[in-house]
C-alpha cells in the first residue's frame, strides 16, 4: 500500500466517526438547511444498476435508512415550505433537511416513492419536461449504450468518439467483438466527463447519427417516469415537482438566448399545464449556470438548487443558488458514513 493509502485508511475511519458524532448536523443554535441530492434508487439486483455510473445510485434499503436517520436528527421539510418561511421572516427549525431527486428517473417512482410514502417525508423531484413520458435517454446513458453495443471497429469509424476517448484506453484492441459490458463504471464516468466539453446539442446530434448508422434500436423501456407516475406523486402531496429544464441542456454562456429561455421558462409552463399545479422550484442541469441563466431563473422561480456542495444558512441565503449534498451508495452505505457526509467533512 502507498503512503497516502496508509494515511487514508488510518485517518479516514476516526475522521468519519468524529464527523458523524460532532459535525454541524449535531450542533444547535443555527437555522440551517441541508438539501440532499439523489438521482437513482436501484437495488443491486436490478439490471439498470450495472449500466449506471456509481455516483448516481443509492440502494433502496440504504435510502430507507437515510430517511429514518434524517427523521431522528433533523426536521425534514419541504424545500418550498422552508423557502416560504424564510422569505416571510417566519421562525425556522434549527436543523432542517430537504430531500431532492434530479432528472425524474422511472426508478424513483418504483423504488423511492413507496419508501417516501411509508416514512411520510416530503421530497422534491426535478423533472425534465420534454423527456417525461418518452423513451428518450440522457446523452451519458446513450453514450454508454453505444459503447456497449458496438464493436471496436465500428466505434473507430466515429471520429468524434475515437478522438476523445482513444486516449482513455477504452478503445484499445482492434476487434470485431462488441465492447459489451467491459467498461468499468469508473472508466465510464471518466469518459462521460471528457465529453462534457461539448455542447449538449452537438452530443445529441452525434449520438443520433451514430445510433442510426449502427442500427441501434430505440429502447423498449423508458428511463424516466411517465406523466401518470409524475401526476400520482404530485397528487400525493408528499412530492413537489420542480423543473430541471425542457431538455436537460446545461445552462452555459454558450447556449443561445432562445434556447436558454425555452429551457427555463417553457419547462415550467409545460409542467404546470400537465400537472395542474404551480412549479416554483428549479434545478440547473449538471449544476452549470451563467449570469443570463441566474437572471431568468430568478424572474420565474422562487428558488433553485445547484450541485455546489454545502449547507445553507438562513442568514446568508441565496435562493437561486442553493447548495446541496450529493448522496450515493459509496459514501452513505452505513449510518456513520451517512452522518459524516451530512457533516460535510469529506
Ligand atoms: Zn440532471
């Protein structure tokens, strides 16, 4: 083991324990708001588990334990209610925690929603309005599917692909065999990351052409919830639906003004029309934002969440750039790990 490995393994455990016992989530006297960020809730036995990046998943049993821990340590609040109270100058719980889900995955309805109902905790789900009820997938999942269904030789015919990931080692060899499930999840995550330098519209165009050229059939089961499932969650009164844009385009400076406005404003309108409910909360795809996006979001939403890690305070409160703490299985599988994560110490 390397020196840093030894240091990590000897320091990490006590640090984790201390953070869990004495972190900010245990201290009294401040009106603070933790916002937890979840993506997918999947058991290991589900076939979707193996094709997803590990940073995206929490297992259902772990999620249930999280909720039980949160109920013991915090006042679990609806994000909307907390923001309303803060903005009206009303009293706030000293330790509040809000639960959020990004993207609107079908597994949220299947695995998370029943647990939310059993535990009776409020949550917010950020949906991508123009992808709900379709068989469309996000580009990282389409990229993973392409890599797993094409042969090395076929992939080498796609210059945009081979020039970007050729260096990563994922395309070593010169075989007619499909790449299939050979991609390590960590490698997949790093490949996805290297493509984030391209605009979403460009990536979608490349992937559409490649899927067509390689005759990769449309998916037979949707990745995301249907409108009926979204409506059922919204009608329960436990799950508030927020907007996560129309097409999950990252709101960067390079996005043209029309597209920016459409992603922020039209998504809200579409969700409101379909669900017959006000949509007041927004979530920036990939956490990316720019001054134009911040301005438009502030004009149309009560509050918005980022992927910036941190704990929000009622005294230093930025409604349109709320910080969150991301949860995934690797960092929250035990109660000690979960509480250390809440302490925001690592
Ligand atoms: Zn997202």
